[in-house]
C-alpha cells in the first residue's frame, strides 16, 4: 500500500470524526440551553392582587405575595398562582337544581318548582344570589378544585332553605307594601339581616366541613340577593294592593266628608244657639217691660198708694182689653141696670 492510498483512507475517517465532534458540540449546547431554561422555569412574576403557593414534592413550603418569585423548577417545586387573601371572588348561583324555573311560574311538576323556597308563613319565594368568597386555606382550595362550585351551590341551597323557613315573606322582600308602615319595623329589620344570616349559615357549614377534614378552603364574605315571588302570586299581591289603596282612598274621602259635615253642623249649632240666646234675651226684655208696672205695684212705688197705682194700671189697660172684645156687657154691681155697648165688628 502506497502513501497516497493511506492518505486517501485517512481523509474519510477525519471527516466522520469532525462530523461527530460537531454533532456532539451541538447536542451539548442544546442540553446546556435546555438546562438553563429548566433552571429558570421557577422564576416568575406574581401579578398584583395574587399570591403564589409553592409546593415541594407535593407539600406547601411557602407562599409569596405579588412580586418576583424564585423557586426550583419542576418537579422539585411546583408554583400555583391564587388570588390574594383579601380579594373577593364572585360566584354566581345559577339555580337551586338543574331544572330551575326561569319564568318564575309555579307548576304541578315539583321538579320544575325546585327553584322556589318555602317561607315560615307557608309562602313561596325565589332567590337569585351571587356569593363573594375569599381563600383562607390554599391547600384545601386547590384540593377542592372543580368541586368548589357545586359544593358552594349546595351549601347556599341548604342555608337558604333553613333561613327562609325561619322567617315570613315580609322579612325577605316587600310583598305587601300596605303592611310596611312605621309600626312594622321588625319586618324591615328582618330584611336587613337576611343577607347577614345567609352569610353566617354558609360559613357555619363551611366550618363543619373543615372540622371533618373536608374543608373547601374558602369563607363567604358577602351575599347579593334578588328575591322574587311567583308571577301568579305577584298579580294577586298587586290586586290586593290596588284594593287596599282604593279602600284607603275611600276611607280618606269619607273622613274628609265627615269632617266637613261635622264642621257645618257645629257652625249651624252655634248659629242656632246664638239666635236662641238673642231671642230669649229680647223676650226677657219685652216681658220685663210689660211687667214693669206690675212689678212696681208688687214692690210698692214711692209717692203712690197701692190702690191708686192699681186703679191707674186698670184705667191704662182696660180700654185696650175691651177693644179686643166683640161685645161688652156692663152690669152695675149694686143695681139691676144693664148697659150694652157695641164692640168692633170682627174681621
């Protein structure tokens, strides 16, 4: 074998070695780059109003609020981003049961009526609610996962059933405005406490779940309610309200008319009494004037004897008295002579 043959056989071997060396270098760089990316995968930014929960081999080792988070990459540590502890999360109660009644009508099928609740006075009410909760136990919250929503809905239904059964309809919503007067302050106070009672009942059930090791890791801070009654009942309440308002209007008009009649009667009473008093005074004066002479005779007038005064009165009045007679017969007391004088012709 010549030297040229040896060089020709060595050249392919050098090409293969260089190719293998280049491939190895490329793979080494790729592995280094992947290692760098993997080592930096635990570094992330925690958004505002959020917090990061760091798990190390499935155990919570720490939590961090908003800011830059430095953690070991997976599978050493796992990072879960959750809302902050003071952030309220909204949860809408879609319906008490899958067959909830959107038209708010009561049907004979009990399953369709499952969205309605029975109150303490045997009335029916429907509640549309929105819960606002906060995360207090991240581990339990993450463990609950997708079961949190159905669990909250069941807890709300159970709490709403017990709370509504313990109060009447007027302490849930204004169904009868004619009864919502100043004296019915207990109903208004009951409506104001309704949301607080629901929150307390739901949190009490959440505490019971936590006590048996099945907590959801949340606490309810607020409940927004929109209470309503079935359409048929609403129409009935409206008719009662219209009738009550009509009755109150009629009563007010009757009271106004009675007050006007009483005022007119009082005025007529005062007028009659004044006229009677005036006529009585006038007649008293006339009677006193007519009997003044007789009174003077009875009392005795100074300067005149009783006989002289009596004769004078007799002479003054006998003529007027005889003038009214149709016929006057004068008889002498001591003799039998009769004098007949014609009187005036009767009209």
